[in-house]
């Protein structure tokens, strides 16, 4: 490789790694702002601001969903297996919403640290399987569940 | 000089010749075209008619067979564009510049396809067309980078300057590729993590991932076909004054 080319190679490497380092440090500094949602543990610790719009993500606790018979009001608990948050929502839930499903809710924390949600989105995991396989896994109790760290990065 | 030649394989230096590249691409084209047609048609039929439906999402999950290949290809195409741009910068190889230029519009269309299928998939499953999470946003930035490269190429009249500046933009934007890839691991996102990893078994059974793999290979073959067609056009256009192109046109 002649010196000219070598020099240009170093410039190219400098661009790639220089920009990489700069962007990497910026992202690291901003990482809390890049997270789409707060986990129940962060909310329990008081890291999430109150009385402002935030998102919270977690798993819907089995047996915690209480639907009002007269209206669309629904209340459920959301957990990352360490802490949980109660969510109140008035509206239509996504099709994938069910107990044991990961969700992301947008809303405000009230004085009791409960989330008054205005939007609920379903967060599905990376596991896909045919219904028969899912039935078999369910019966054997081996259904893959999202891990706590899915909501706590 | 003879010492320099050993630094890279022979075909690398042959690629520097527009005529040689034009001819070798012409020979490779039919094979890739046949492979792309067979793989895409076979893959689509398998994916839509024979692959099992998902236990949670039912049939709407089948859009994965377009969404995942296009998302993978949009990133691979960007990497190729950046590497070709770097080769053009370092070795001043015209053909590499032409490859980089031809990558941009193809990559932009594929990125749009990935974003559109993602939005169509997101509405029924998540409940929202679009969320500003790290994965979706970084993918949108990838599309903007492609558009930036296309804009630079058409804004600068001198072909050499246009190639240089868009190669620099492509190299700067290269930092986005690992961000797209690892966004779902680094931050809390609505987008689920990768189903396929190099280290673990795929998080879906074989009757689902085999057609997906066929679609991915089919997308790559289709990309090879369209890239070679575009590059051949670009070679003819830029070498229009050379004698071999004139002869080629007169023979038609």
C-alpha cells in the first residue's frame, strides 16, 4: 500500500472510530432519556417524575385485572417481579392484552404512585410458536416468560 | 509496484476496470435473477400458506416474512455502501464509487419497506402505528442517511466530489448500524429483542424459521440483481465516451 493510500485509510478509520466514540459517549450519557419507559422498580424507588406524562412498562400480574361492569374502566397491576405498580385505564385495550403479557402504558403517576394511563400498548416478546406448541408448553408449565431484565435495562 | 499488488487479491484490482466489472456482472446476473425469483416465490408461498400461525398473533404474524428480511437487508446494504465508499476514497476506484451510488436508492426503498411493514404490524399487535422507541427511531435515521446520500449525489455536479462527500456521509452514518442492532438490548423499548442470534437457538420452531431464512436469502439475491443492474447502467453512463462502450452500443 503506498503512503498516500495508507494516509487515506487512516482518515477513513479515524472518521469511523471517532464518530463511533463520540456518538457512543453521547448515547451513554443520555441513556435514561432513550429508554422508552420506566420499570415498576424505578417507579417504586421514586425515579419517575410525578404529575407529568411518562411511560411505564411491565408484565400484567396474573389475576390482577379488574374490569368495571358498567364502563370501560379497568385496573390491573404491572410487575417486573420485584415491584409492581397499579394501573388505571379507561379505554379499549389492545388485542394482545392479557394476564402475563408485557405492556407499556402511558399516563401520569398520582399521589399514591398509581399510574392513570391514557394509552396502553402491548409489548410482545421474541418467541413465536404454533398454537399446538403453545398449548403443550402451557400444560407442561414451560411457557417462556419475559425476564425481569426485559423491563429493567 | 509489484509488491503492492500482492496486498489484495487479483480480482480486487480487476474490479477497478469498469469494463471487466461490467462484463463479470453481466455473467453473474442471470444466475442471481433465477435464484431470486425461485426463492422469493417459493418462500412467499411457504410463508403464507404452509407455515403455522402464531399462538398469540395468529395470521398477522406472517408479515414477519417481509419485515425481517427487509430490515436485515436495509442494514447490510448500508454497510456495503459505506465499505464501497471507503474503497473509493482510499484507492480512488471509480467502480467502487458507482457501487456506493447504486446502493443508496435500493437501500432507501428497502428501509421504507421495513418501516412500512413494521407500522402495519405494530397497529394490530402493539396498538400503535409508531412509537418513538430506540429501534424505530434509529431505523428512521437509517432512511434519512440514505436520503442524504441520494441528495448529495444529485446536488453535486462533479462525480468525483459527489462520490467523496457521500462516502464520508456514509462512513459517518455507519455508527448507526450497531445502534439499530443493539438498541433493543441496551434500552427499554417496545420493540421485542431479536428472535435470531448467533449464539442461541432461534426463538421459533424450524417450520417458522426455515421459510424466513429462504426469504432472507431471496431478498439478498434480489438485492444483488438490482444492484448489478444499477451499477451496469452507471458504468455505461460514466464510460459513455470510452471506445468499448461505443462499440457495445453500435453492436446493438
